[in-house]
C-alpha cells in the first residue's frame, strides 16, 4: 500500500465498482446472465436486471419453501424431491461464497456500501455520531438476524406453502428488504416505494418495508452499518463461514497488547476481536471481512487477512501510523467545522 492508497480506500473503490455492476450490470452481461448471477449472489443485490426488482439468493429459498416444499408436503409427495431445488440453490450459493467468504458483505454488497456512504455523509456533516454501540445492546441485537433468517426466509414461506398462513407471507423477507428499495431506486425505478392496500397482510409488509428503509437512512447517518446487524444474509454467511477461503487470523499471545483499537475500528462492534487471545481463527459471526481491525492494529502481524494460507494484508506499525494520521485528518474536515471557522473568521 502506498501513502495515498490504503486498504479502506481500495475497498471503497471495489464497492463502488460492485455497486455499479450489480445495479446496472445487465446492460453489459445481458438479462439472462445477470439473472443467474444475482440468484446465487451471497449479497443483497436485487436490481441487477434493471427492469424491476430482481433477486438475490434469499428469494429462491423463500419461493421453494412456499411453492415447492410446503405444497409437496401438503399433497403427501416425496419430500426429498421437493427439497432438491433448495439444495441446488444452496450448492450454487456455496460455490460463490467459498471464494470470498464474508467479504461479499464488506467488499461487494450494494446495501453494505450504501450504509458506509451514509456514515461518511454523517461524518462530513459533523453530526454527533455513535462510533461504538454499547456492548449490551450489541449482544441483544445479534440474535435478530437468525430470527429473521429462520422465520422470514424459511419458516413463514413454508407455512404459506402448507396453507397455514396467507399467501402474502410466501416471500416475507423480500417484501420488507431495504435493498429491494435502494437498488431499484438507484436504477431509476420508483415502483418499489409503495403502500400495498390489496390486503391487510400486504399493507403491513409494505409499511414495514418503508419504515425499515427510512430508519436505515436516518440511523445510517449516526450509527455504522445499522441494517447489517439484523441482516439474514449475515446469518446465512455465519453458518458457512468456516468453508470460506478468505480468513481473518490473530496471533494473540504473547503479541497482542490488548489496546482495543481493533474493536474500536470495527463497524460491527465485534469486541471479541480484541479480547480473543487463544483462538487463531477470529472470523466471528458478525464479521464482514472489511479489514479495518487489521488496518488499525499497531502490532506487527498480530492480525492478518489471508487467502487460505497466503497473507493478503497484515497489521504493520508503519502502516498503522500513516493510517491513523490520515483518519485523524479526514475526521477533522467536516462541514460543521468549516462553517464554524467561516463564521469565526467573519465575526
Ligand atoms: S450484512 Fe450488510 S453487507 Fe452483508 S449482505 Fe447484509 S446488508 Fe449486505
Ligand atoms: S472484525 Fe475486523 S474484518 Fe470483521 S467486521 Fe470487524 S473490523 Fe471488519
Ligand atoms: S489492535 Fe492489535 S494489539 Fe490492539 S487489541 Fe487489537 S489485536 Fe491486540
């Protein structure tokens, strides 16, 4: 890394390119290919076809639970055959997921990138931000992503297929997903911002979708990655993270000074990255493999991003000094400070 290019900047460039490709990419690769890629993509990116909300890997799971598994169970058919499409979807997801692991979150996902942009806007506006959420709150929020995955991606669609709940609950996660609204708006399609009054169920779901999107917009200015913390894709990643080839490793004892700078830098408030001293594998369930903890660790090679055994990026005292300085300068420059200075100068 040079003085000008640091890991965070490189990641932002990759995220920007990924955003452009995932929102407008069908113009390059064609609708059919875009459709196939987005259906297996381990990130929330549903405007890939540029025509209407398309889908990420969570929608085939919901459809298969509803139209395939639930209905086959109802009709007394062969359950293994009914599960086959879901297993194929899972297999395709895993084939992609294994290559980048949770870095699909930190480097590729359009919604993850958008929340980082919101955070930067909050910083630049000089808003009073909460850089780290209280530990108790973080721990209480963590289970929600599993509840949303199990209930909205698998449970309710299955019950809809069995006829136990209404058909509006056939794909409930997609009905409330903020990525559907964001990426379609980015593609110039406003049709996903609506209140559906065709039934009470659809009305409630569309209301939740708009509220969730609005809350994400507002909180994103003050808190880092607010939606990621409850995202079901994060839970799905967490379940398979041990097979991914990108790894985050730590040489705790005797080299880690327990300074806590890694945890402070972490946008997901993973304090375990600082306290873990025994385990070498520190890819925790909420990690997005953004690499900020490695950038802000001042001790040589204590934290490392690796591709299997190949080091990609290591903690380094000289890099840390440069990075800290650059971060300090970046944080100082905001519109509020500029405006106060101007007023002070004018007075
Ligand atoms: S956790 Fe965040 S970055 Fe990862 S898929 Fe969900 S929204 Fe995207
Ligand atoms: S633990 Fe490190 S790599 Fe993972 S999300 Fe936190 S800062 Fe990013
Ligand atoms: S920043 Fe590095 S030295 Fe400090 S607690 Fe984290 S891993 Fe240990």
